[in-house]
C-alpha cells in the first residue's frame, strides 16, 4: 500500500498562504493610512517587506516555470516496513 499526492496540492497550499499574506498586507497598509503614521520607520519597514515580497514572488515564478505539476509525491509506502530481505 502506498500513499502519494500530486505535486499541485503543494501549489494550492502555497496559493492559500499567499491569500492570507495578501490579506495581512492590505490590513497593514490600511492601518498605516488610517492612523496617519507616515514616519520614516514605517515607510522603510513597509518598503523593505514589499521589496522582499516582490523578490520572493519573482524567484518563485522563475524557479517553478518548468515543474511538471502532475508528478506525484510519495508520502507513505508499506514496503518501507517490510523488514530485511535475505537472498542467497
């Protein structure tokens, strides 16, 4: 018995993470605008986080362009616990 999941399941998990990250980013920028806290520290921090986010998205798309998403990832295989085999 073996359990394998397709690789695109990890892509869906990544997209869920991106959705949550985008929601928190929107709330962050909304909070900065509403509270009028346009200081050098808030601008620098927000710019640094935005730059790292854009760089991460760019590198992710660059590295994942040639991936075959139909490939399965083996999670569990019962032969792993079959014990030692002896051949003469």
